[in-house]
């Protein structure tokens, strides 16, 4: 008997789960449940001033392709301004990094994580949102930070203080 080959995965422009995470809007385009955990792809809209806090994940690669807008990528290795067409790879190993939109226009990124799992963290931490909608970021009080830290650690992510790179 011939082995069944997998079918292509196709996600239409209005498909996927959109969530608000720290004020950014992320849409899970393809999740690990569709790829046997091999990877996940997340479409990201980052409003002015938006972006995640410093964080690290030693057990997976994370890539960003800047579709539009500009983000500042900071890591323990330095800082880089990523404009449209820039491709950023955060390798396995746990380097602390973050990105931030320091402009007045929304940045649009396509992120892939290998293996998958980060998308599940976004779904657990985030609040349901409409694609293109920006919800206010949660107040980062001690209780919220502890909850976010615990969820992040559950998914192999470590969070660092907002002023880590100062």
C-alpha cells in the first residue's frame, strides 16, 4: 500500500485566530496542530510604541520578516533597525531579545517559530481581537507580571524586566 502524502496547508486571508498580546495584534496563520509541531507562523501588527518585553527562548528558533513599517530589534548582541524586507533570525540558545515599534506607523511582521508552541502561549496570554484591532495593553502590575511570567515559562519562554537593555 502506498503511503499517504500530506496535503498542502492553506490559510485564507480571513482565517486564523487573532489575539491581542501586550497591545499588539497577532493572528495565528498556521499552528503546530497543523504541522505536527514542526513550526507555527504568526502574522503580527505592532502599533506605534508596541512590541514585547525582553524575553528569551532557548529551545526554538524565531524568525521575523518585516512586511511594512520599521522595528528596532534589540538583543544582547546589539541593536538593529529593521525596515521592510528585513529578515531577522533569533537562533536557538536563549539570547535575550525584544523588538519595538518606535515610529508613528503600524509595523507588520510575519513570524515563524521552529518548533511550534509559542502560538499556544499567545492564545493563552492574549485576549480575542479582530484582525487590525488594537486593544489597550494590560496594566503591568506585579500580579499581571507574575501571571504572564508563569504562562511564558510553561511554554519555554523567559521574561525579563522592561529596562533590561538600558
